[in-house]
C-alpha cells in the first residue's frame, strides 16, 4: 500500500486512543451512531452515483480509487449543497462518500478527483470513525455519566489536533488521486474563499504567511477553538496548503511520486501549457546532462505537455536521459501522449502493438494499423508503414452507404442519431478528435449515449472507451464477429465480438442506432 | 473642514451610548481580563487567519485599492487587512480586537459592484473607527466565559438586552457612513437588501423614486411597533438581527429624504 501518511498523525492518534473519555465515547459511538442510521439518512435524501446517473462523476471516482489502490467498493452519493467539499458518513469498514452538487458544478475533473481522493484517503487510513465521532461528540457526551466539562474539552482538543494531521494525510491522497498537487491546492484555496477566474491564486504569498497559535493555551482557549473552528469551511486551510506544498517539494515525494513532485508549478515557477511547451524546448536545447534532461521531461510531462510525454515514454522504454528502463511506465506515458493526439506517440504505440511489445495480449495488427492511420497525416513514418503493409480495410462505397442510410431513415424516421447530411463540420471535428477517427474516413452516423459517443464511418464502428484509446471495429472484423444485444438493468447493451459499443433504453429501440448496426451487419455479411 | 469623514459625522447616538454602557459593564470588564489572561485574541486571530483567504495586492488588487480608498476617506492611518471566506450565510464582518480586520464572504462579494463595495467597505471601516470590533469581541468572550468561568449568570442577563439592542443599532452607523461615502440614496437603500434579495427583486422596490416600494412595509411595521413596552423588551432580548424597517427609517431621517 502507498505510504503517504503524515508523520505526526499516528503519534497524535495514539495520544487520543489512550484517553479514557475517548474510549467511552468510542463505545457510545459504535452502539448509537456508527453506520446504520447515518447511512440510512444519506440514502434518504441523496442521489446514488452510478455509471448511469452521473457518468462523469462515476468515472472519476473509479479512477481515484484506482490511483489510491483501494480494492473495495465504497458507494458515492450526491447531495444538494453549497460547500466545496465531500464527506464520509459511517464508520471504518462501513461508510459512504457524499459529495456536494456545488463541487460537481464548479470543479474540473482533476479537482473532483482531488476532492474524492481526499475522502478516499481518510477511508484508506482508517480515519472515518474518529472524524465522525467528533461531529457527534456533544450528543455522545450527554450519554456518558460523570464526564465533566474539563474532560470533554480536553478530549475534543486532542481530536482536533489529530484531525488536522489526518487532513494533511488526506490532502496527500488527494494529490495522488488527481495526479498533481495543483487541484488540491486550488480546492483548499476555494474553500477558503478563492474564486477561480476572478482572482490570481497567490500561493507564494500564502506560503509566506505565518500565524502562530500561543504555545500554551488553557482550557478556555481550547474551548474557544472548538467553538469557532467548526463554523469555518476550511479550518487550518493555510497550514494544509503549506504542508502539501512542503511534501510535494520533498525528497520522498520526488522519489516515490515524481509526477506529483514535478506537477508543482510553484516549485518550478511555471504555470500553464504555454510555459510547459516553452520549457520543454528550452530544456532539450540547453540542458547538458542526461539526468537534467530526464528531470525536465518529468516536470514538463506533469504539466500536461504531450511532446514531453512521448519523449519520456521512449526514455523509459529504452532507459536513457538518466531514467531506469521501465517498459510499463514507458507505454503508459506513450498512451497518455497518444490520447492527447501526439502523432509521434501514436506511431510509437502502433509499432509496439504491431510487435506485441505494448504489454497487451501480444501482436495486435488491427490496433497497430489504426494507430498508424491516426498518425499518418502528421507522421511520415506512419504513412510509410501503412504503404508497406498495404491497405486492407473493407470500405463501403458511397452508394452503399447512401442506400443503407436511406433504408434506415425509411424504416425508422424518428431516429435520434445524426446521419451524414446532418453532421455539421463542428460535430465532425469533435467526433474525430473524441474518437480518433482518421481524416480519410467519412463519418456516416454519430450519437452521444450516456456521456459516451458512437460513430459509424465508411470503414469502421468507433466507440468511446473509459480511460483508454477509443474502440475501433473495422468492417472486416465486424463481418466475422457477432452483433449481440443483452439487457443491462433497464437498458440494452450492444456488443460486437464481445466488446460493448453502445447502450440504449429498451423502450427507445426505434429511435436508437441499433437498427442501423443491424442493417450494417446484414450488408457486410451479404 | 476636514478631508475625511469624522466619527461624529456618522456614528449613531444610540450606538455610541449603548457601546459605552456595554464597555462599562462589570461582566464585560471581566471578559476583557479573561481574554488577556488566556490570550484569546491570539487564538481568535489564528483560527480565522489560518482558515480564510487573505486578500492582497497580488490576488485581489481591485479590492485592495478600494479598501485603501475607503481608509483614506475615513482618515485611517493604519491599513486594515481583509480576508475572504466561502460561506453563503455570511456577508461582511468586523473581526479582531487590538488588530481589527474585515472578513467578507465570496458569495456576498459577487453581489456587489465597485461603488457598492466601496460604500460597504467604508461603512465597516467606520465601524472599526467607532470601536465596534472591541465590543463584538468582548461580547463573544463573555458568551464563551459564561459556560466555563464563574461569572454570575445575572450579569449576562443584564447585558443581554443591551447587547442585542446595540448589535442591531450599530447598523445605523454603517448605513450613515455608507450614505456619506456614496452620496447615493438609491445605493444606500439597496445595500439594506443585498444580503437577502437578488438584484432583480431589489430593482422592483424602485429606490431611485421619491416614493419607493418598501415604504408600505415600513408603515405596517410602525403600526405594530411600540404597542407594548414589555413586548418590545422581550423582542429586544431575543433578537440581535438588525431590523430592516428600522434601518430604513433611521437612514431616511438622517439623510432628510
């Protein structure tokens, strides 16, 4: 398991666990509040997040869980609210995560992953019970006889101390989930009042801010903190930002999570894609040693520069620029660059697929040809590869396509998908970028379904695929594979050769693209 | 003639009188001793400043420029810090004791244009000039101390009604300072409603008109008010929220509309 726990957290927790009042509170919490009633309340007024109800949020949540190596399912719920945070309800081993609708509306994908990652960090580190106990402490104290006010204030102060460190740990988890420290820094700043787009985030200024608590604070002081802090949306926000920054700049982070270390734009005084591209050019030309070039590549790739990702991928594959040879990491970087449309990465990945060295299931000529076609317009080597291999795509003639579409229109006039003439230039460009459709194929039909997309060209069926390069099934393959539909809850899932390409609501068959796929299949097998 | 607004220009008599009474109260004096002994101001400052976003020349140059302008209008020599929080339920607060600062909510800030913001900043800085931050802090400490220290509960009750009354009428001072800073009747009346209504609804009151749409409500309020001294006293003890019809009436009387 990844070790990102804040060093003082365990020490503070041990102090809490030894406290007699805390032990009594824990027992009361377990019997009264722990899981059932609080989770039942969540289920009552919140919306469960699934692939169908909230596809974007569901996808990001799964990705965050994967990044944090969390193997078990923790349900996610969406609640109506204005706070820019999420919370975990229940207890360790039996909990749910609840995120507010404000987060969904205002946050980018990375910020959402950071918010979710923060909660998953609490879950992974076993914080849930103690955090929720603090929220119910006044109610629980009333159930414990002979606990005086002094003891109550004392145990709350210990818990508050520990919760600060627990938040530091969870912030690190958030950064790991998001793949960068920047989203979490932004989210903490937002809950402190920062407004993205209207203000500049002055992290340097925040790092220099110092505001110290008096060394010895008495009972009244502790009670005062306990009174004020819960009213604020981001208690200790300044410390959290400073701590996260310090950790991302540390040697441990650089060694174990280099992409986080190099994602810290404030560390390297760079912000934005434009600077990243300039930094890449500057670095490759001016840096002298392999190690420095390797570090520069890591840094610029973390900022999202596809060219650097491609270069980094090759460096890991072959083991140069001071980087240890690691084919798996190399392929991952190449995939990321390919997803951003980098032609060289598409070519390199195509070659790896062709030779079976992409860590997949061996040689995949179809995938290789497809990747080469995507790169062909911009990468000479890809064009030469295609020429050498020979064109073997099954392409429908213009007349055949027209006849097919006419038959579909005639029988299903109320279809919801876009057909040839109705596909504007804008939609055409969007579909090509989203589904990686080569420029020499004509898009005949396209539809968006459940947040994904399907397109039928004159050569193949393309469908978006979560987190991977979109699926492509050439007509040559489709002619041989089975087109099948099966029920998935209330929807019908359509697959070609076992690969799911489309989904629609069963009652809407006549409006869906399914009949077009059936007609297409008949045409190909005829 | 001074180049800046003086305290006597805008501080409401009731605000001045009640604040003096509060600061003279034995329980409040005890709260001051407790605050010093337990360094409660340091704790207060620490909690707020570490949890809210400090607005600076770097991240909010426009707001800082307005703040400096507001300070100049009041003849303040010490710059005041301003912090922001993400809280839909709050508008703007005066915080601190020896080193006062402002705390404004991002949601409230969005509802204000530049002129309105300048007026609001002047009004709250005027509150600082009038010493409101000291009274607010001490009342908060008193409330905290009641639960933990041996301050007679009766002392709290004695001050309860006065403190609520003062918390309501301090807004008369803010409204006067706002009006003197902006010189605009319409904006002064508008700012009474900004925290609770959106601009479209406020527009319907037609505050730029001689007879605006809120007058009728004020007449209804006046009919109910003063019916029973005991009722008014009870209301006074229960509520520390400023009453809009009273504010409206006060500012109209001050401005001579």
